[in-house]
C-alpha cells in the first residue's frame, strides 16, 4: 500500500525561486524512506507541503489515497511531524505538552499511551519538568514524543539527529526500527549519510529542488557504487607495465589499484588476477573496497 | 468537528493565564483600581453627578470596557503571535483542525480571560462604590460580545504582526486613544457641539455608551445602533479571519 504519493509537485516563491521542481515520489506503507540532500535542496519544503505547513504551487499529494488539501483532516490525522528546529513551549511541563498535542489531533485522552511514549523515549523521570529545564537532546526527544502522541501512521522527521550525540542517535535509530515493526511509515531527511545507510530501506537524493534518484538502499549502492580492488604484489616485475596499461591500474609502490563501476564497466578483476598469475607475479594480499553512500551522494550532488 | 482540538488550545491558553496570574489578572485589576482612586475619589468628588449618577459609579462601566477592550486585544494577539515567534505554530498548522476551530480556541480563551478580569473589576468595585445594574442580562451579553469581538480583532493583529512592536502598535496608537475619547471617563453630552459630533464617528463611543446603559439606563446613543455596530464589527473580523486562513496570509509560505 502506498502511504505517501506525490505527483508533479512544484513550489515557487514570489521572488522567483523554484524550491521544488516536478517532484514525483511514492513511499510505501511501513518503510523507512530517507531523503538526502545538501542545505537548501528542498527537503524541508517538501515535508512542509505534505504536512500542510506550506502551500504548493502545483501538483498533488495524497496520503493513503486521500488528497492532503481536500481531505486535510483525514491526512493530517495520520501524520506526525518532528520539525528541524526545536520549537517547544518552554514553560509547559513535558506531560502537559504531550496532552496538548494529543488533544489537538482529536484523540481521546490516554495516560496509558502517553506513559508508553515517555517510557520508550526515556522521558519518564522528566514528565513533570518544564521543557526549558531540559537539555537539547531531551528537548529533541520531547519533540518526537509530541509527534507520536496521537499514534500517527506516518512519521516525518526533518533532520532528527542534528546536533544530537552518538548515543542518543543510536537510541533513536533503534526506536525508529521498533516503530517500523509496528507498521509506522517513516520519512526522514538527514545530513548524516551514515544515518540513512543504517536505518533506511529506500533512499532519495534531492538537489536544487529536483529528485535525482530514489532507490532501494542496497541497490543504490550496488548500482552507483564503485568497487576498488587493491592487490599487493611481492615485488616489481617487468611485465607489470603491460598489465597496468591493459587494466588502467594505479600503481603505488607495490600496491596495484583496480577501480571499476558495475554500472559502467565490465568487471575484469578475474581476468586481471589470471594475467598476474600467468605473469608469475606473486600476490601477497587482495583487498576489496566498496564505495559508501557518502561517496555516491557527493558524486551525484556535485555533478 | 475537532472539539478536543478546540479544547486543547483553550486549555493551553487558560493554563498560561493561570501560570502568569500577576500579569494576566492582578495587573489589569490594579491599574483599574488606580483609575478609581485618581479619577473617582480624588477628582470625581469635584465633578458631582452625571446624568443623575455619582461620578465614581459612572466611571465603572467605562473602566471595565477600557480594560476589556485592551485585555481582549492583547490576550488574543499574544496568544497567536507567540507560537509564530517561537515556531510552535507548526503543530497547529499540521494538525487536523480547521481555521474556524483554531480561531475558536484562541478567541474563546482570550475572551474568557477578559470576561473574568471584567467581572473581577466589577465585583471589587462593588465593595467600595454603589453600583446599580438595571439590565444584568444585557450587561453580561455586552461584556461577552465585546470580549469576543475584540479578541477576534486581537487575533487578526497577532497574525498580521511580525514583531513584538507591531503587536502594541494598534492597541497603543488607535485603540487606547479611541477608548479614552470614547466616553470612558465622561459623557459625550458634556462636550462642546463640534466635539460631540466628532465623537459619534468613534465606534468605541457606541460600545461604552450601550454598556453604561445596561448599568444605569442612560445612553449617549441609541442602544440598538450600538448592538448593530458591535455585530457589524464582529462579522467584519470573522470575514477577515476566514480570508487570512484561506490565503494563508502571514501564516503559510
């Protein structure tokens, strides 16, 4: 089932800036979708339009098949949003702000469910504290707790771990995985490529308001990723220059590097090894390095 | 209808008031008490009766109205402006709550605070001054109607404002002068002919006059005209608010 469906979405500002250009994107129910992009790429604008905070210029957004403007009460009731900036009512107590959020989304009061959320996010001991007394990381958890207080089916997280320490980041990742197991669809934007690599099922890359690619995470790495084979040979050999030229190897002392891209080139690594053996080159070590998401991301947005 | 959403906003705003009792209730009550002392006891004893009513008693409806108008505008404008300023407006805008429901939550809370403050001033003054309320039903109706109308007006100011200075701009430079010149402290009939005629252009004259009528049965203007003018202003504010939400003016980019 499709949870979020975006068709031909455009957003232009009065000053002529085109923030989103013909966005087409679908997110399946129960998946974790990560949208990567540099600052100003259009990530937050996209989330804000889906959630009803910003106006679109043209195009269509549907949530579980319903239009997010015509059926806004239905669509918004399914959505929980954690914005990029920490924005809370500083003088309000944690538990009261959660009750407020739940009420705002027209949900029957439930101390039991809110206790579960507080427990899940390690906020139980802080429930009667004023929000202003909490640390930045704790405030971030409160923001997430608020977004979950009305039991949403889709959770939007706009750079949820920005400025958060490693421990909290990992706690959050585990929590998101638990939510996913409970059937919650997660749409997150992030600057941390590691985050997308760790928890996302599918990844989209956005730059200058355009979606460059959306792909299953593993497939994306396979499709666009380069592989590097580093062969350490025992000593220099006369016939190496012929092999180096044939396979366009990079030579650094006794290390030979063979780089290929499965999408663009044919994998000649087997043939290379065979040629080396035939030439009586003694091989001490073979290493294989795969490029990671960060390299793919940088390659795409720097084009 | 998202009644829980309306109540959530209402409850949040009322909690804010009770968290800041000194600012929300004590401060306007103290200011009004000072008016009573200065204009009522000190200067009022030299003035005598107006339209057959002791000057200090004459002051009560005007002072309540002065407080009500200021409190309604400031409560409602601050109520909606602060979420815009702090960024928490995102939650209201992304919730399944209609523009009318949002407005109801904020305006009803602001109006409730104003009515509460107005009643406290009335009860407090009754301890020191002889007060007659000839038309209690109409008095209460005026109190509620004007609180709601000016809360709605304040709500519009709060949406329009993009800094704290602008929130104070209209109350300080338009509303307060009009209220002072609208007969809070005197009867329009006491003014020279030219200024009397000019005063009838001031809409606040109609509000104060009709409110004073509910107390003492005397009015500078026709009460029906006053009620019609208040309703007209109420409808005008409602139309403007619905336009704001329809277009996303100063709320949505």
